[in-house]
C-alpha cells in the first residue's frame, strides 16, 4: 500500500492507511518510517495522533506506550504487543505491507 512521497511526509508526520482491510498507523520518527496496527491492544483505541517520544507512541486513551520499532507494549495498561508492518521507501515513495 502506497503511503505517499517521502519528501511530502515530514518528521513527526502520522497517518493511517488500510492494509488488507486493517487500519495501519504510519509514523515518521527521526527520519525513519514505522507502521503499526492503528489499535491499542488495551481497549482498541486508535493510536493515530498519540504523542511520540523516545521511540514510543502513547495511546491517548489511558497512556499505554508502544515501541515503534517492535510494537512491544512498554507501559501499562497495555501488555500485548501491537502488530507491526513493514515500511519501505522505493523511488521516493513510501510503502507499507504486511510482515
Ligand atoms: S485503550 Fe490504549 S491504553 Fe487503554
């Protein structure tokens, strides 16, 4: 699934794309692109728009933090990892696909 042109997605950008009918959050952080299922593993709240710091995104609902590079839950109340997707940049376009 194409996300967009790399040069049009600035540092800190977040968006959602559908991969196989599933909403996937894409985040640009420190120049890299990360993609995670856009549902918190605590109560399913969307992660899109959550604060990103120290390589982690915070669920705005109850404050769980997930590591962008692994999907691992780093802070309660979430304990299960969020599903990770592959990101690739090819010819200046950013793509997300299932791992
Ligand atoms: S729904 Fe995300 S922390 Fe509760």
